[in-house]
C-alpha cells in the first residue's frame, strides 16, 4: 500500500476498504437470514410467475403517475 497510495491518503484507503468489507459481511448475513422467506404459501400472488406480477405492479404505478385509476 505504501508504494501505491500517497502518505496522506493511506488512512482514507483503509477506512474505505473496511467500510466496503463491513457492507459485504452485512449483505451476506442478510441474505443468509432471509433465505426461504419467499415461499409459495406465503406469496400466492407469485403463483403465476414473477414476470406477470412485476408487469402488474409496473402497470399500476404507471397508471398512478399519469392519473388513471382502475
């Protein structure tokens, strides 16, 4: 690091590396804790597939943005 990073910036580089590593660890922990949360029984709206569900969501928010409601 000393050969690549100017002396006054080394602490900043280390702080950024630590921050990124902590984010990675937290993300991994969150993924592990939430695994299996989206089961068929708890989300029947996804029975026909996620693509149809997402299209319906987008259509409803698009209608709200342009002022059209069902």
